[in-house]
C-alpha cells in the first residue's frame, strides 16, 4: 500500500485492481471507460461519505469527462496481461470506444459484505440507469469545474455545496441513490 499523508488514507493497488475487475464483471458486456471510471469514483466517494474512508484510497484527477482514477490505465493493462479482462476497441455511434470484458471471476475477498453491496448498487445506478453522457454530466459539478485538467480532486470536496440550488432531478437522484445504498448496506450487515 502507498501512504498518502495529504489525503490521510492509504492507496491499496490490489484493492483497486479487484474493484476494477469486479465492476467489469458486474456490468454488462458493453462497459466502456466512462461508466467504469464513474463507477469507481462513486464507489470510493459513497464509501468515503458513509464510512469515512474510500474503498481503494485511489486519487482521482480531473479529465474531460469527469474524475478518473490516477492509476486506471496501469490497472487495466495489468488485468488484461493476466487475462482477467479483455479490452476491445469498438465503435459506438461512430465514436471510438473501449469495452472491458471479464474473462475470469473476480476475487472478492478484499471487500467486506457492506462494500460489495455498495459496489453492486453503484454499478446498478451508473451502468443500468444512465448513459455514459448522463452519468458524466452528473460528475461535472462545482468541484470538478473548479479543478484544472489533471489536478487531483480530493474526496472531501464532495461535501462542498455548489453555488445556487440543486435541480429537482439532482436532488431526486441523490435521494434515491443513497436510500438504495443504505438499504443494501443494512441487508448486508
């Protein structure tokens, strides 16, 4: 594990690798980079909000389509090299896309039952209730917009309120999402 004194928690590379693999396994076969990155972001953010620490301890940086795990390309390469996943270049409505397809079952021993429940809920919301565009737009919030490209977005900034009022759609999404997470966590305990 890598210690990051600025953030106050450790980065667990093996746990990030297991999380990426599990999300690829839980999502449908058309999982692309945007939904994978958003699933990772929300899994760590919601864990941080609910438990005071993220699942992986990974740092996230601002990219064009939202927060992206700093080590994602290395992790995907390692998973592909060890034949845990396949990375396929495809097209989606004329645009290039990478699909991440699981080849083996993931190792879940690094996660608690509550974490698995949370991850399952995140994957369900991100991958089945949103398009890549709609979930990307949700991450383009005040915190993201204030960061520079490639700048780290600290998880504690999720507590920052944006200037102005939240839209009814955003409030509904947050309420429903967190209720589902809380119910799943209670059932997993």
